[in-house]
C-alpha cells in the first residue's frame, strides 16, 4: 500500500494528471455522455445509471488488478498507485487556484481562464475579490471530494486488498464524476446527485478537521458548523467553512451563498495563504496514509 500511495503522490506532484486523451476519468466521461439522453422515465433511467456505471468501473479495475496478484506484489502495488493517481487530484487544482489568485487583480480574464479547471460556475463578470473567493472555495471543496474522498476509500479498502482499494477509489471518483456531469436539477440527474451527497458525507466532515489542523486552528471545524448548511450541497459547506473560519475570510458565490459574511474577501496574500493550508493538508494526508501502509506491512 505504501508503494502505491508514494507513487500516486510523486506522480501527482510531478506530472499533475495523466494525459487527457488517456485519462480514465475522461474515458468514463465519454461513457456518461453516451447515456446522457432524453428518456421516457428520466428518474428511473438516472437511478439505473447511478447504480450501474460506478459499480461497473470499480469491478473492471478490481478484475484488472486481481489478475496481477499472481505476479510479484510490486506489480499490483504499482498498478494500484496508477489508479490512485488517476482518481485523486491535488497539485493541478492547487496550481490553478494559485494562478487565478495571482492574476485576479492584473488580468481578470486570465484568472477566469485558470478557474475553468476548478469551477463549474459562470465566472464572467466576477470581480477580483469574487475570483479569489471562487479559487479558495473550489480548492477547499476539491480537496474534499476530488482528493480526500478517493484516498480515504483506497485506505479503508486496502485493509482487504490492493485490488479492492483501487476499486473503491475508482467507485468514489466515478460517483463524483457522475455528479459533476449529470447532477443538475432535474429528474435524470437526481440519483447521481443524491448518491454523491451520500458518498461524500464522511469525507466532507473529515476534510474540515484536516483543513483546520493544517491552518493551525483546530477549533475551525466547530466554527465551520454554522456555515455547513448555507450552501445547497449538504457537504460543500464543511471544507469551505473550515477555510473561511480558520482564515477569517468571506467566501461568496453570488446569488447562492455567503460564508462568514462579516469578514472581508480574501486579498491576494490571504488567498495564497488559504491555498497553502490546502497544500499542507494534502501533504499531511499523503504522509499519514503512507505511514498507515507501513503499519499494515509490519
């Protein structure tokens, strides 16, 4: 397990992401696009998609890695590391957030372009303050559902086997991808959105603790509780609220929510400080999980 985690961390920090054309998430996205259609019973069709596609992806990964268990163990560990790398993402998102914050005052168009890697919202017309807010919010939320959630699943199922760990990370990433692609208001996306809410429930709350500790403010998760129910999502408010509380920042998605409304929007320096908190949290997770793998090996 430790080999897999260290490989995933090293690749994330050096190469960022697998090539887009061969990225497993891209391939899964093509499959989702193929089923995103008009149906006579859209809610039932959406339920079937949410129930089948993530499980199918996880089973495929499990079968592929299980087939290598007759080979030297390092082969399975390397393949599991590649799966973990492709299902968890941190460095690329941090780079995009840093760039958006850097450009927010001098070149708002470049900042908006950088944010496209992070957010699904319309960034046109956002002020520099709101651009920085969006970067901080998205870095915190993506830490929870794009990084911590798949790594947590990988770690828990590593207690069973590396094929199971890789399959679990794949399942979580598939659920999150379904939500981002189909979880829009409407009957067809309803099941994908609700499944994502369920799967991300624990990682979101755990992320607030990790982010608070990384910011040197272990009380931040408690203060973040008051913001948890402000966004429509039952989970997004936890990591965002922890960062808003720990750094005393106002974070706002216009017309949707405001967190810590009595504070000021992040300055460029404060935005970078918040991103450094997310970076420290990510490194801490890699270290803790790698050490957990050593303990399992012993």
